[in-house]
C-alpha cells in the first residue's frame, strides 16, 4: 500500500531556497586577515548563487550533470558554488589543494571538469597544471591574488565578480531533480593506488545535513555561528555549509587564515559557538592559547575528527580554556558523519572521559557491524575487535570509477552484500560506543584472531625505558601472522626484551605477546608523521633488522 | 548522473533496530497512578516488539499491508505496537478515543482493521462497537481494566502478555520495504463530513522523526527524558515516540493519568526534560502548580501545539514556574511538525515575546506559500495575509480515500499543483516567522481583500464595555462579503455601536470596519468552547438577529 504523502525530493535546491527565504538575515562572514571581514547575508549569498547559476549556464554553457570544480578556501564565494552548482543539476567537484599535483591532474581529468573556480591566492598552484587539464574550458577567479600566473593560458579566464554582475538574482528555472542524482564529487586521497571518487547524491547531502543539525550531532540552530575550520575541499567541510544554510546558522569562514594566531583572533572577535576541524589544528590552537590567551567563551562545542584527538589535548582545552572538544568519526565515503562522542547523561566530569575518548555513537541512519578475521560478525561487547562495516543512505556504495565512469566496487572496500568496509578495526560496547583501535591493514591476524598493534604499542610506550614502539605483522608458518615488536629504547636504559615482554604480559592476553623483538634507532615515519609500517615490514622481509626471538 | 551512494530505505524497521542496539539502556517508564511506575529498557521494548510481530504474523495471520488498530493510552505496550506493526509491513492505525462513536465505527470499517489492540481501561468504549466492526477478527487487550465487557463478543480475544509470551525476541525476518510504503494511518476528525485518513509512509515517519530531533525543533538527545502528553492517537504523538527511539531519548509515558495533579506529580518524580501537549493541558497544569507548586526544574522545553497558546499562560509558566513554553504549529496532514517558535538569538526576554507568540519558523523540508483571496501568491512581508499552503516529504498529498481506498484530493484541501491547503490564514515575515490569524472559512472576503475576523474580535474584546465579540462574514451585494459584528455588552455598559466602531477605527483600516452590528446575550459555542460561527451566520440568514446598519 503506497502512502498518500507528497513525493517531494530531498535536494540542495531546497536548502538554497529555504536559507534565502526563512533565514535571509543570517550571515556569512569571511575573514580577511588584518582587514575588515567580508559580510554577506544568506539572502545575498542566495542571490549571488542564482547569478552564478545564470553565468555558468548562459555564459559558460554548463548543462546537464557536467562537473564544475572548485579550488578554494572556506569563504562565501565557495559557499555560493556549493549551493548553485548542485541546484542547477551540475556536479560540484571540490579539489583538495593539498593533494600532490599529479593526483590533482589525475582527478580533474578523471572527472572531466569543464570549469574550475579558483581563489586568486591559489593560482600559483593551478596555473602550471592547466596544460595537463584538457577538459577545463573555463577558469573563474575569485578573491585577492596576482592573476599573472594565468597569462597566456588556454582556458578562458573570468573574474568571478564580473562574471556574475548584473545577472538576475531570482527566477532561475532550477531543474526538477531526482534526489538520487549526483550533487557533489570528492576524491579520496588514498595512500595506495589512484584517487577514487565518491559521488554524493542530493539525497545523501540533504539527509546528512539533517543529521548534522540533530541535537545529538552538531546541533546547529539559528542562534549559532559555525566556524568550519575543516576545509570545504575536505569531505564538503563535513557537511557544515549545507547544514548551516538549512538551519539558518551564521557562518564564520576562515578563508586561508588557518594558522593558530588568526584562528584565535577570529574566534575572539566573531564569537562562533560551534567549530569543527582536525586534531592537528586544535593542537596548534591550544599551544597558541596557552602562550597568548584569548576569550573563547563563545564556543559551546568544538568537533574534532579525521584522526583520534589526543586526550591530553582535549583535557588541555577543557581545563585551561573551558572549551569542550567532542570527537567524531567519519571518512570521505561516509559523507562523513559516522559517529559523535557525547558521553551518557548523569556522569561526573571524570566519568565522562572514558566515553569522550571513544569515537562515540552512530546515528540511526548509519548501521554498523563488526567483521572478524574470517568475515564472521562479532558481538557488541566492548571487547570483540572487528573491521567496522557500515551501511546507510549517506554511505558510499561504490566509487565513481573507471575510465567510463562506471561504478567501481573493490573487494577490500565493499562487502559482497554492499556494506562499506571502513578499513578501521575496533569494538562497540553494549550501549553503542565505538572505539577504533587499528587500521585493518595494521592488525596482526594470528590463528584466526586479531591482535591490535596499536594496543601493544601504547602499552610498550608506557614503559619508562621505551621512547617509541611500533608493532607490525610478520609471516608465521604456524599462526599465519605474529607480531614483531620494534622498540626505540631511551638513552641509558637497561631494559631487555624479556623484561618488556613481562611488562606487556601483565596487560594483554598471553597469546598476544610478541616472540620477535628488534631495536631500532627511530621508527620510520610518513610525511605526516605517522608510523610507516610498510617500511618496517620491508626491513624485516629484507633481513635488515636484528631480530631476537624469545621462547 | 546517478550517485554512487548506497540506496538504503528510510524505515521504521531501522528505528527499531537502532534504538535496541545503540540505545538499549534507555528506558520507557509508564506511569501507573499510585503504584510503582512500569519500567522497561529500549532493549526490552524492542524484544517485546519482535515478539508482538511474531504473534501478529504467526498466531493471528497478519500479512502484507493489513491494518492493525490501536485504541490505547501512551504507554510502553503502545510503543511496541508503534515499532512492530510498521516494521512488519502492516499499517498502524491509531484510533482517537475521543472521537464520537459513530466516527470510530466509520474509520475502523473504512480502514478494514483486522486487529485492534486495546487498553483494558478502554473496553467499555470498544466493546459496544464490536458488533458494528465486521472486519475486526482479533482484539488484543493490554493493561489493567475489567475484561467483562468483551464477554461473548464475536472477535477472538487475546491477552497481550499471554499472546507474546515465549515467542522469539529476535530473528524476525522483517520484509524489505519500499520507503514510500504506508506505515501508519490517522484519520482527521474534520468538523464537517466524514473523517479522512492520512496515510503516512516509512519515509515520512523517518524524515519527520529526524526533524523532531533537530536542535532547532524539539532537539531530543540521549541526555533527555521526553514526556509526550499529546496522545499517541493524536498524529502519532507528534512523532515523539519514533523520534525518541531514534535519538535514544528515554520516555515517560503518562498512560491515562492526564489530569493536572498526576501530571505535576510525575514530572516532579521522574524529571523529564522535554514535554509536548495542547494548550488546554498546560493551562490546567498551570492552575494546579499555582495552587500546589511542584519542582518542575527538570523541564528545559515544553512544546505547545494544536491551537494557539494564550500568551498569559506562557508568561505564567515562565514567570511563576521557570518553565519555557515553545509554540509549534502543525496538523494531521503535516505529520504534524510544520513550524516551531524559537525567537532569534541575542534578544532580551521582553524582545523575545513577539516571536514566541507566533507559530514560528518552518524547517527546510516544509515549503510554504501564502495564497490570497484570488489564489495569487502573496509576499512574505509580515502584513499580507493569505491561506498557508505547504509542500514537503512529510505533508499529505491526498487522503486515504473512497470506498476502494483510492487517493482522494478534495479541491478545498489540495491545490491543482499538489500543495496542501492548510485552511489557516496568516502572514510570514521577511525572516520567516509565521503568524496564523484565522481559519480560512472564518475570514471575510471583501472586495478581493481579506478581513481577519479574529483581529476585529480581539480589538473589540479589548474595549472595557465588551464581554465577548464574534465577527462573521455576511453576504454583501457590492463587496461580496462584509463583516457583521456581534457583541455581548457587560452589565450596565452604555457603549453604543458607533462608539465601538470608532474604537475599532483607531486600530484597523477604515475599509475593514463593520457596518452591521448586533447584540447577543452570549456568543454560541461549540462543544470544545470555540465560537460557533456557523450558528451566527444561520441566525443572521434567518433574520433572528436585530441588526443595526451604521452609515
């Protein structure tokens, strides 16, 4: 029996119209460094979005679901692109300006972007790539920055302000969109292989924005001002721009001023209530605040995601600056909102910490399961560690794939029944709190059980003689894999492997204890400072480590 | 270009699974009067829902989209029906126990309900109707109350607890549902004509629950306890049961204890943080609290909807008991969440009041327009009054209609392009605040403009000599309609019509001033105390009023 409710699609077009009409007086403030911030009302932003749509269609000939790329900081022009491009049926392709240039070239070509909107300050990055981007016919430049790098380039060059000036601010005949139609495209930077595109739908963007606005997620309201420090080229700034336009939440846009000092200044001056970004940013801000305190009392919630937030940093914000950091988990493939770590009600501050350092609880639209080493489903008992698999209306079911754009479902990323394999290993408690412990590729698969390398490392690094420790899986004839513990001992330490193993033995199950031990001068690291376990595995395979095997 | 996101339907089944798994420790507390409240965890409620689904299918043979009715108070058994019945693909038909019995008979027959779940205390209402309900094969009785009224009745009678006892608490093979499939059915009581069914879909229930949980709506979180005073037979208790199970919000269920004293007692004892109900309930509670104060400090938000909340009542709660009443607007056809009246940020308490007495702002999923007397669309300027028309994924597009169940789209309820005509007349400001002033049928259509009868009445009743005033439209050869003012003068008053008209003339535009005046002993009222303007119009038409016409 079909219901008799109206069949109205969930679209970005609706978000645009709603923000303009019901919350037209909300504001978008873009930081300009030392100058006066640029302030626009939602009404103006919406009108300029309509002008941009007119310009893209009438002047540049963008039709159908062509891709329009942005290489921009967080600012109000970028927000206009966020609203106009999907609403006109085209696909917003946000370019991550921190990608290696060869990957940028790859993804622009793969997406066949026809137009690139770019901030003037980023022309030195874009201009040298243009000869390698044959699909790009138009470059639209917005904001300050020398235009010289574009001189003599092949695509037509437009100034954003000139391009939209004088065009109608209303009356664009937005197409009737199917909510499952593509709205935005974001490539994962993936440590191995080519970048893979996640093609968000109007439905997924809309539902995700609704969830962002849930009181148990980020809870945006018209009384809030939101500072998205997370870049708009990074998983759509975690959905905050669309969510804010939906909720009537004023936005404070940092533009390119992402250094600790200007961030502290803009928070003190503009008094945002909610912010979101990666732990590195917050760690930098904390150091700045410790050195030169500012008034951060406006912030009710600061979301930290992208990687685990160090508890000491969370405590530092809380105890020294009265700012509450809330952990959240997600990834490009999950739009990204996967879980948010609010503690249960009625706990003391100290009782809350064990919950606040988890990844938190999943919303109803994100279904989760834990898959063990053999693919079997594990219980939610807070102990059984498995790979987290998720399912839901804003979770990717495939990548925007091969040369012809056909969907791509690599086996290591999608289960046969269509769930996303997150590549994260963790546990879930009976009351729904997710704790991620390892990347699946770093887990040691020993005799049909998993051993957490991160857990062994954390215990080892708690030993007073250990400066650093990295644990990797090495092949083992009997068990498949076993852990190899590599340690950096502190100067003058006298600990031997047997003592370290005994220390571990008091903290983990006996079958998890490493037999193989090696000393290293330093743990090899990636360019972003993470342990580079590939290198260690190769050193072991190549016989470059001096390994002691304990009986 | 289709996106590559997963195509996962929005269903009640998901809400059920989520509440059980992620928020299994949240509780449903059902008030029992003087006894110990009945407490069940979400996990238990979910398990019992599975048992109920097994019982309905395996024992009672409920299949497909058959209708299962409930005639129940707000309690945890009713919540189990809310979760189990839609999840198994059947349709939950909530019966309004305050309907006239002939309407109850009509709607059970129209829906062809196969099963009725009923609270024991309501058997005196149901039993006499059963001979007139040929489709009902099973009656399931839950909770206290004499079973004698059912003796000798035709349908098979089951005890709820006996029926579900011993059945599996997991492993029900829930069907794969299309999200547009019907989930629940609720008939509007409609003052004229037969009741009309609104057939909610899984999609509409799910999206509506998400919006209820938005921070700018009711904002339920796991830290809240919600007391739905609004009955679960009244537009699904405004979506709160499903929203609470989605958000992990504990529920306090009042069962049949809806009188002011037990409500005050249960709030003081169980400390809910959010509640929702109609103004009559809150007015009664306020009188009770003024007489015998209780600790209501747990309540952060009390939603009032169904009809306009008297400002004096809102102020009384605020000033004397520290409770914040928030107005919301909706109707059966809108699921019901249409708008919520939170004031803008940064205002003083006094500045907030003009916003708090409006119907508030609409969420992004509810699109609104104002249609003038000739159907033309009116601006949102806070002045132009038109009939509110709405559109959105949880707004009805038709009624569950005629004898064969085909969709019914009466012209006075749906525009040709499918929008719902709410029958409410009002204005919307530039910043999106909706104020409803009249029912469309009570507005005076004079020369292509509308005159608000409610506005004229309110002004007249502010005159010191006027006890009551009712203004109705009467036919006029020149203007189509003109206002007739009927007044009840206070004892000993000396005011004449010319003086009253002059009084009005200082407050409204000249063309709105009534020419026709009549005195009445009392304004005729409906059974719920509203002015009965039908009667006045008929008295005028029949020449029963002594009308003075002012030049």
